[in-house]
C-alpha cells in the first residue's frame, strides 16, 4: 500500500478471509475487527459467541477485556493530563509526586516512566492489585531494579499504577479511569472503559483460555518466566492477583480500573480512538501525537528478553540499529505506526503515515507476549 492510498477492496476482502479463517481453523470463539481510514470506518467484522459454551451470540454491542491494549488509553490520558497541567516529559516525576523519589528515584522523568525505563517493573513488598494505596506505598519505597534510564524493561503491571498516580496528582480526577472517561470516552462516544460499571457487565464477552504459543521469538522470555525470582516472573506477578488471563472475567476485576491491563471495550471504539491519532486530528495536540509516534527506546528488553521499542507510552516495532529496518511488523510497514497489543491476542494501533487505524478484540485467548497469527495475518493482509 502506498502512502495515503485507501485500502483496496481486495485487501479488505483479504482481511475478511483471515477473519473467517480464524474461526474455521484457529478455534476463534467470538471476535471483532475494525479498520478506519482518514477518520471513517472502512471495515467492521463481528461474529461468533461471547461465551465458551457458544450459547450467547457476539453482538454489535459486545465488549471484551483487552488487557495491555489498555496502555494506549492510559498513556494518552497521562500525556494529556501532563500537557494541560504544563508539565514537560523531561521533568522529574517528583515535581508532582515527591514521595516517589525515595530509594534512588529522584531523577526519574515522566518520559522514562512512559517508556519503561524507570526501573520499577516490580516491587519487593507483597501487595495485591486491589490495594491501590498499598501498591503506591510500595512503589514509593522501592529502589530501582536498574539505574533509571540505562535500559528499558516492560513494566507489565506497574505501568498502570505509575500513570494512575501521576494523573491523580496533576488533575482533579479521582483516578486515571475517571479522567479517561471525562476527556475521551464520553466526548467522542468511545465504548472503552477503564473501570467498567456493573450496569455494563452483561455485555462483556467471557474470556476463554487457549494454548501456549511460542513461535521461537519468545523462547527466552518463557524460560526466564519459568524461573522463580527472575525479573520476568517478578514483573508479571507484581502486584499480585489476576494470575490467570481469565481473571478479567471476574466482576471485581472488570470494575477495578487498572490502567495497565483493565480496559474493556469494542474493536470499533478502539480503532476509532486510534483514528484520532491516525488522521492528525486537532483533538489530540500535535505535541502529544509526536510523543506517541517518536521512539524513546529501541533494543533488547530486560523483561521480555526480545527487541522492543517504546515511545511515550506506546509500543512501536523495533528497528535494527545498523540497517534501520523493522525487525518485526506488528503495526504494518510504516515506521511511524504505534499502538499496543494485549495479552491473549488483542491489538490496536495507529498508522499516521497512511491515515489508518486498526483494532481487533476477541475472547479466545492465546498465551503469548506479542500478538498472535490471528491478528498479524489480518494486518499483513491489509497492507499486502
């Protein structure tokens, strides 16, 4: 696809063919995919069932938990809150959260937190996801697990608590989820939630566990994850709770409002959100759009143990330091693209170079750090 070309009818049919293949050959239960071009939806597919027994149809208003794809929403909320409060990304976090500076973290900047360089992917104190004050106290007391800014490592769960507290400190919102709702979800009609009210629970698809998938790219991570005490294992278990991917089926988790992994919504709404970035909409200031698209780190990830690249809160495809070529293409061919995957296979991203936004959510989970073949083949088909 050349720059600014619309997806051709053939490419959209190819996406639909992969979508159907996922049901026929890859044990898909229920799913939706949405593609937007220049601010308009050009493809929406939705079918299957929202329960593992296949008795409840996946309907137009079905929503699903999408785990770490929530990080894009959280990052946008944080960037916006900082921007509105007049704070630059290179300022230290202690400028708004003085207690954070304990244990050798005084120099950590907002940019380092957003790009997984802060060195706090886990805390030593045992604390649960559902104890917000306890987690914040543990973060404040925690010494960095590496010198901040010297390397990066995916802050799987802590990312959300760090951003949540920053937003609470610089805005009048009671939580990042509330800020998201007021600034983005309600004004733009986005059926995306960070903290789902009980009145909406009946629409949620039931997550069903799938099989462990390792294409070889993630072998080092799984080997480390199997070792007690490894950084990878500590990171994905700190704070405690929600040990299984299906843990987001629980009402307490749905209403929990976890900005790193607690998002719930539709593919259409997630793609519409990314369309705000893809079209250069003035709704999101240029400074924030640039921060989302510009890589701050690129290289070996100390937690995921594979090459990753992050901007201010979003994941990008890593590039080879010598050739400048992409090492993987989760977000299509454009180096300007950015977004975030979610555990189990969900994916949302923006491609500002081509004016494209893409989102996929489903309820049959595949265990893997990166998006699986179901989503990646649809993206490949879109750009073929």
